[in-house]
């Protein structure tokens, strides 16, 4: 009962005292979606050594799976989706995994070598990826399998990997399509659209409306003061002559001429 009473009081307060919301700045950045990639069947993937990034090797464009999302770059922009064939949405930055991917992975895949070492990669079916990618990541599955299938290969030290990431990031920023996209994005950010939330009262009419109503009611308030006579007319007490008849005090008796004739 107490909870019900408190809820009723809170609802009443909200109804009586509405919360005023401020105008918000809405910055909308919209870009076209990439063209669809048609797959005859759900794609198979290969894991990139030293990462948990999966690539689709049978197409000519970069197509990745990482952390539960499908990723693809297009015209200097990035898009992601939970599905490989639909539901793409613009991603406003470069995903963090990308600079861990060696740009020459296609040549290594084709030659079955990774930095001079035989690479016995495993093609992973789509269903197996969807069911196991998180467990593989949490259990460090590919390290236990023997360095991602690369024979005799030792993973690079962390400082060297960080240096490679920095070099790849600089090369990526120099791409013409990436620079063009950055210019477009900056131009759109300079033109924010200010929108007011729905239901916000307009302040202009609320300020002017009471003044107009006051001007309309002023004649009605002053009208009783301009006509005081009806309010001052009061009934005279009995035996008192009205003021208008005070100039003729003998009007109630007989005329003076009649009295003289009677005495004669």
C-alpha cells in the first residue's frame, strides 16, 4: 500500500509540475550504405595469426569478423552488422582490431606461408564460428593449438607489435579515400541541427497571452467605478423628505390663497 501511495503521489507531482527540458543539439552524420555482397552460401573464414580476427578469403574485398560483429571498409568508411548479408550501419571510427591485421595477409594465405613459416590454416565454417568464437577468445584457443597453425613461428614481442600498429595507422590515414571521408565528416559536424524535444511549451505565446487577457478585462474592472449612482441610491427613512422636494416645504398643506379666502 505504501508503494502504491508513493507512486500515486509521484505521478500527481509530475502532472502538476512538468519537468522543463532544454533544447538539445542534434548532430546527425549520414553516409550511404555499401553495396551488398552476394554469397551463394554462408562464408567460411580463416583466423589471422596473432589475432582473433577472422577474414573471408574467397572475395576480393576486406570482410572481417571480430568480437561478434561483421566488419567491412568502403570508400574510407567503416560499416558493421551482426549479419554477413544485411543490417549494415555506419561506424564512425576505425575498429581497433584493424591495425593488428597484416595488410599482406592475402599473399600469405595464397602461399600458405606466414613470414617464411608454413601456415597450415584451417577454414572455419560459418556455423562453427558463430557457436565458438567467444569461447575461443576467452580460452585462448588458438595459442593452445600451436601459434595459429604457423609451424615454428614465435609471436612477436609486444613492443614490436605496437610499433607495427603505429606504422599501419599512419599508412591508413594517408589513403586518399580515408582523407576524403575525414573532410566530409568534418563538414557535417560543423553544421549541427538544433532541435527542441517534443512537448516543450512555446514561451512566446505564454508570455504575451496574459497581457492580452489583462487588457481585455480592464474595461470590465473599471466599469463599476464610472457608474456610481446606481450603487449610491439607498431607500430613504420614513418621515424624511427627499432632497429634490426641499425647495417647496408647503407643498403638503393647502395653498396659501385658499386659506385667505376661507378666513374672509
